[in-house]
C-alpha cells in the first residue's frame, strides 16, 4: 500500500490509498478521501500569499504509469456536490466538473475506459445524487466508466 497526501480545505490534509496486488498482474485500486481540486485548494502563507500544493496533480503523475500499463483497475473518488455549488463553498470536495477536469489530467497518460470510477461521498441533499449522475454522464462522453453505488451496496472488482 502507498499513501498520498490530499487537500481537504487546505491546510487540512486527507489521504489517498493505492492498494496493489503482489502478483504478476500488479492490479491496483486507488481510494481517495475527501479532496478539493488543485485549482481551488490554496494555502495562505505568513506573508498572505497563496499557493496550491498540487496534491492531485502529483497523485495523477504517480498513477499515469499504472493507467498506461492497464494496472489501475478502479478509482474510488468523492463527488459531494452538483456543479451549481460555488467553489468557495466546496470545503475540500469535488463537483462533477472538477472531477472531469481532474480525470482528464489522468487521461493524458492513457485511455481511461478500463478504469472503473466509483463515485463516493455524495451529500444527502435532495436531488443531489440524480444531478451528479446526470452531470457526470453528460460531461464524461463515455470517456470514463462511472459507477454510482447505493449506500451499503457491495462492489466486486
């Protein structure tokens, strides 16, 4: 297992876990905790300047070779809010647009069609789940294999 840093309303951190088999397949799954997009997550320094630690970008760079080798089988990643949620109210979470932007960074390494994207941590606001599913399906243009499990549903990879 390998652990990566993520921003959850920086400077507060979250983690991503890469779990890999130790056989010839080297099949891996990636599980992300809460995270905000790199373009939103900023750290304010003592001199009041801000910067983004680019933790998601670092994660995608590390995952690129696994995608290219067809070893990354699934990504568990949160999409908490529909696209209508303003960036300043994301509090370290993703929307469908932000997820698609991040996944397109990973797609520069190789096709993502074989990687299952399991969408987690949808907030229980009325209609949010349906909106998020629609927004991801409309924006993903079949470039991504999204799975939207129900609470408590088993997933077999």
